[in-house]
C-alpha cells in the first residue's frame, strides 16, 4: 500500500525562510537563539546562548552539572560533520568495589554516587571557542538575565518539585532552599530565580578580564569552571552523606582532580547511507548507533513496511528497534565495539530475517563477527508496581514515567544559519532532582553513571575514566556532502525511536518537518531500561491513541503488549533543514506540552 499521506491539519506551519532557523524544547531558548542570529551571530553562537538559557528555564530537564552531546557541520567544511563530546567519565574513585562496599548492587538513580564528571559547560564553551564568533559575556547575558530577573516556571517544573518535595524537605535542604524558597512548591507561571547561578556565570566572564583575545577569555572561563571555584564547591558538597534513590545515605566520590582532568572535544561521527542520505551519529559510547542499526535493518524492506502509521509498518519498526536495542544493551559502551560488523549488510540481513509477522517478547542480541555469543548477560528486571512509589527516595529518570509514557526528560536545540552552519544538540543531566543543590552554585550534579553496570563483564561496566553509555543522541543528515537536516528529541531510551519515525516520514514518506513531528508516535519498552531501576516490559509497545483503533488492535493481535499513551503524549522532536541548492531553510518543533517552539525567517 502507498505511504500514509501527511496529515491535512498540522498544529503549526513548517517555518520557512532563508536567514536562519532555531528550534528547541523551550520557547525562550528558541527566542534567544534567533536573537543571536539576528544580531549577526552564527549558528554556534546561537546554540550556546540557547543552551545556557535552557539551564535556567528547564532545570528539571538539564543543568550545568550535567552532560551533553551534539553534532554539527560548518559552512567551511560541510562534508565533515563533527560530534561535540560533552559526556564526562566516571570519577577516579567510582569503582565497582567501592559501590559494592556501600551495599549497592546497582548504581543509584539519584544522589552524588550517580554523578559522572560534569561535561556540558566545558563542551559548550569549547564549541564557542573554536567555532563561535561572539564574546562569552554577550552569550551569557541572556541566561544571567533570566536567572537574576526571573522567568515563569513551567507547570511541569513545578510538578517535578511537588513530586520530590518530601525528599527535599527531609533530606536535601539545600534543594528545598533553592526550589521551595518560601517553604512551598512554586505555582505554575510564578517567577522563579537562580541568583547563585547568575553569579557563577559572572565569575566565569570575569576570569577572562584583561586577556587580549576572545579565545583566551573563553579558555580562562573553562579553567575557572574545571579547576577553580566551581570544581571546589562541587567537591565540598559531595563529601556529606545524603539520601540516594536506594533509600540509603552515601557520600559522593568526585574530586577537583576529576573535574579538572576532563576535556571536552570533537570526534568524527559514525555514519551510514540510507535512501541517498548520510546519517551521522555519536559512537557506541552512547546509543547513537541504535538508529543506524535500525535503519540498516529496515532499508531492504519496501516502503509499505517503513510507514509508522500503518499496522504493518508500526509492527516492522517496533521489531527492528527491539533487535537494535538488544545489541545496544549487550555490546555498547566506552570500549572497543565492532561497529563495522554491527553496521554491515550481512549482519543487518541476519537481524532482518528474525522479523516475522508476530511480535517477539524475547531479548535477542545478535552474535559477534565470529558467531560467538556475547559474554555479558543483561539482568532483565520486570517492571512491577507503581513507579510513583520510587519518587520519595528520588528517581532515576529525570521526570516520572508511568504506564510506559514519558513526559519529557531532557532538552534539545537545533540551529541553522544563512551561511550553512548547522547544529543539533541534546543537553541533559544535572536535573534539579538529581542530587542536592550546591548552595554556592545554584545547581546540582547529574546521574549519568546509573547507565553503568556493577559487573566487570559488561561493556558498560563502571570503571574510572570510562564514559557512561549515554542516551543523549542528536542526529545530522547530509546529502551529497551538504548538511540538510539537524534533528533530535529528549526521551531517554525513546530518543532514537522517535527520531527514527521523523526520519522515515521525511526521507521515505515525503513529509515536511512539522508534519513529521505532529504525526502519531510510538516506541518499544521491550529493552533493558537505561535508568534506575532499569526495568523492561517484554514485548512492550507504547502508542499514541491517534495511531487509530484499527492499527492498535492489529498490533495487539500480533502479540504486542500495547500501552495507550493518550492523544498527544510521545515525542519532543524538533528539527531544522536547509536546501543547499537554494539556501531555503525550514524548521518545526514539538507541540506536545505547549512548550517547544521554532522560530526563523
């Protein structure tokens, strides 16, 4: 059957123009990014400016103490996309032995023992130093303004604070002081402030006073962040035992030396060709190759099996995702991963042959190049009970997941400028509910180490200096050596899955950006969860009700364990596009939750 046509109605138009486009998960980040473009900044100046504003306006979804990954292409070298590596590693004292001695069999989902070295700020400053044009003071001015003069708190931010109110008041008093300053949860729309973080940003700017060049001033700020007052305050804060998501009290292990030793950098992406386009992702130290593996599996199917809006297409896509996710959980990590094999035609064919007309509830990683099975066996933990009960002790995922739905857990930003610079970036971690707020800084540490296992055999085993296998995974798509689409989404284990739907609808179905974002979404939960308590739902499939009763019933009849998420609940996608021949730009952003917006002209 033909590919399902785009919806006749979209929530918003796909924006079009030729000057510049920005899209993000919060309207203020989009607005300031576009403001930078209007003032002559490039896409990288704009993205960095928006990212620091996201620290302030989406504190339940990201923070300065967290991490990020990005992928970009410059107008000067459009055929050489680069990865922004902003994922910090495990601290030197973060050993399996230490955590076992603390009585743990899993890395906690909240508390300082779950913290990797903060990587986001150094990565953003590294991008600004090497590819931006603006002064640091001008870039940070927007975030300082919103932190000092206030911004209206989102309903979901207030809701998150309400859910961890007891944790804050009973165990994390510094967090209660920052987020419940009058002893109560702020009302949605109420102005909130973060004066300590505004002062942090001012001190970073001041670190470069008297230096002669823009780049030197940015490097001075990076040093001050990594080995100056920020690192010292973080180290002091973690020495006091505090409540973790396991219900016990522990001290953190991160030190000034750990923070000073991290250096954000740029890496070559992993790429494949799909339907005449090059898809670029981060490496297997994150989950990026999941998207590539899934596309390789799907590529040889006819278009009728690549349509997420049909029963056959949704079934095929879900089954391909389960296979790629099983490989992720079995093979990926900050170690040697044989991606040449996992992304090969032969391996994709072997995986494709496992897809039948019925849903599988099995965990099925593939064999290695030599036919040998994986050494590490994932401990599969069934999802049981009400996850709300976990909240009082802190939660692994940054926002509550219940009944298989995800209300957002990270941030995202995409920018393209008139010169052809393009970037997609996904900052996360350091959520206000991750660990106690550092009072002098106004933010807390992240929890990315929860993605590592306390098992020496695991490729993502907890080891000092190793990066956790992050879920942060933006995408850059090129054609004939020119970047044409930058896209991404928050969503933890769903990030690759929701992006896959957009890519199929745009590259195969011919949808425009906003049409693809608005179309009904789905994902599988038949995987080993990346977040504490790391549960799985065998055969699990979560769908938006707008997929249609006939399609949903067809999936159930095929054996999928279906959860209906509601009409508009899944996905927080955004994207920007560029036609290299005409210079025509477009953008779209997620309407779900009335929070994400695109802007441009």
